[in-house]
C-alpha cells in the first residue's frame, strides 16, 4: 500500500443507474481543464514540493458525475480512493476563464479535504498545496531534472516549463549568455519530457518519448530526437527510421509533416521531400499520395 499521496486523476461517470450510457459530452468538453491542467499541478506538487503522508491511500480518483445525488460518495479500493462529484456544467461554462480555474481548484481541494476528513495533518498539507496554486494564479513554473553540462563545461542546458492553459516547454541555456528558448506550446496532456544531452558544444539533443510506435517498448526512446543549435537558434527533428533509409519510416515522417503534430505545424515542403524519398523506393502508399 502506498505511503504517500502521489497520483490524482479526474474521470467521468458515463453510465446511468440503470446501466445505460449517459450524455456526458459536456463533461468531456471540459475534462482537459481539470485533468491535465489544475489536476496535474496538484499532482506535481504532491510529488515534488509537498509529501502528503497518508499511510494507505496513494491515488485519488475524482469522478465527475451528471447525477447530483452522487456528490461526495466515495469508494476505497486497497490504496485507491474514488470520490464522486456532481459537476454543474452550465454554471461552469458561464464563468470567466479566471473563475473557471478557481472553480476547478476549489473542486479538487474540497474533494481531497473530504476524502481525508478528520485527518488534520493531511488536510493541512493539502491546504498548503491549494494555497500555493491559488497564490501563483494556477500556473506551474518549474524545471525538469538537473542541468546538463556541455562537453567543454562552458554551458548548461535544462528543460524549463510552464503549465497553464497550455504546456509551454523551454530550453534553458546558461553560459556566457543566459536565455530561455521556447520550444513548443502544446495542449496539456502530461508533465513528462524525454532525456536531454549535448551532441557537441553547440548542439543539444532532446529525445522524444514513444513517438515512434515501433520503439515505445524502449525504456527511453533514444532513436528520435530534436536538435537545437545554440550557434544559430535552429530546431530540427531527427526521425531514425526515415533518416536510416527505411521507406515505411520515410512515408510516416512525410505523413507527419503533411498533417502536422503537436510539436510541428504542417510543412508541405518537408512532406513532399520525405514522401518523395519513400516513393523513390517504390513504397505504394507514398506513390499514391505523390500522384
């Protein structure tokens, strides 16, 4: 059983009491506001700045329900606590962006305080996290892992991020000149970044996590990475299976550039290049798109 509270998840109750599926489209539309935004900020503080010792509950699932009589019902499963909360969708949608953040913040705090009622020490720690998040305007600013030194020891590189309505990932360079280079502004999903290393004294490699479906079983994906050059401020992407000459990998990279993904907008020129390389090897899917 878990000793500390380390996981916080927000889910949706999708079924009515009679077993039929409920219309929870409204809840699904706003779940990201709570789960991957305010909820992840709480979870980050539980794992880094505050250690909430519970002696038995390591995860709390807050389950949003369209049934008002579900509010504050809870079920304990070994070291997991499920607490149901009635969510007033119409009232929430009418709020300003600031008040929506406060609504989500208060909902999570109230749920945790109820789960750990009659446990003042735990409630004090939870309240401390709540105040920290509230006072910082529901924005999490933090560094990811330790700085990594360049081979000649003249510079360091480190991931710095800000989590609010978006997840903004920066590369923090320190040396003769200190600066933060914005890498990506993405829709929040999780706070998890790949490893970082220096290729030489002017190039930093930022490894992807499981982007290539054929390498997701690797403990850490070191096949695919972004290259940031400190001498010209350029950022480029290296996809191993395409760069190594595999027709299918070239096709997949071409499709990625054609459609764009969370870290790169569509790029027709790059899409044509990689689809063309794949088509040259006779890969039928690439040939069909090129034609």
